[in-house]
């Protein structure tokens, strides 16, 4: 079991999920500083010998900005069009930024049907394995331009938090990190109550833990703490450690990799692996 400050921690394969609120400013424009810092840290972690998978949100928000829409549309077809434009823009920037550190990236767009078992899931696992053997960094998102699951939050991943946990399980990762717009899980809502405390460690998703989770996330994203707890539940069941930390400080990933206390740490059930 991982203990904060334990120098013996040695994560070999990590999945990092970055949310829309980290990748964009409140006005919807890309936060290039955050993107560049995240890319630099992930590239450095890969240089250290760990395998890295990035699950990236932001396609719809970036597309809305790119298309100069005055606000995030409510119409499904406009959201899908925005996702198609935004995903192209995101991958262009990721490819360019990672190339500065001599890293190769690959795009993987998923629908729920791809991970429901059978031949498609087997092929997907093989693709992840091949990309990592070839030293590439897979960049994953739900295929919003053809799938309405995340957009409508029906019969799909619900949010990229859940998607990232599914990807971590498929990849056989030993660590999942959710980069959010909040430091971690609190005893209440830190945006409305200054007296709440950060919960540094969770060994089990109890009813009390579920009760402190709030509603939806920022106006630019779809996820809130409830979706992060669902991701934690999936990861923990698969024996994968998970951390929620603030995406505004991607350097926190170094601390996580070193087993130092940062954000909220969810302990993977090692008896299941």
C-alpha cells in the first residue's frame, strides 16, 4: 500500500486526465501556458522511464472558440460540429508541443461500444500496447463528433473522468491522475464554505464520501466531483491508485510520482490484482 513520502513508490504506467477548465480560460480561449507546462512535465516523466497516456477534454470548448460562437451551444448538432473542429485544433497543438521534446503522439477517439468487450475492446488494448511499445504517447478523448453519449450524458462514459478510469484499466496502468480546477476532495464545497478541509486520503468510497461530492463542474466542462468519485471507484476496484489534484499546477505530477502528499489520494485495492 502506498504511503505518502514513501521513496519506494515506482509507478510504471500512468494515465493523466486533463479537464476543460485547465486547458481553457473562462472566455473559452486556450490556456497555452497550462498546456505547455503540462506537455513539458509529461515529456519529462516519460523521459524518466514511465509510460504515459493522456486523456484530454476540451474539444467542444476549443471548437466553440475556434468557430467564434458567442456561447456554448445547446443544440446537439452544433456541439458535435464544435467537437470536430476543436479536436483537430487540440491535436495540432499537442503534436506541435510534444514534438518540441522529441515525443510522438497518437490520437485515439473512443465510443462506449469500443470498450464493452469483444473484438473491438481486444483490438483497442492491442493498439494501446503497440503505441506504448513504440514509445508514443496516446492522447484519448470520447468521439463527440459521432457519439452523443458524453454530450447528453446518457449510456456513455458520462464524462472524461470516467473515460480515463476505463482507459487506465484497459492499459493496465498503476496510477490515474485527474487534473481538475480544484485541489482535491473536500469535506464540503470549498467555493461556498471556507471552513471545509481537504481529504488527503480515501481508502474506500463510503456513503459519507459520496455525500460530500457536489454537482457539476465548471461552465466549460461537464464533470464534477461525483464523476471523479465514479472514476475512483472504477480505478480502485482494478487496483489502480488515483489522485485528484489541481491542473493549474502540473508540476504536482512530480510529487505524485514520488509518493508525496498532494491533492486527494485514492488507494487501489491491491487484493484484486
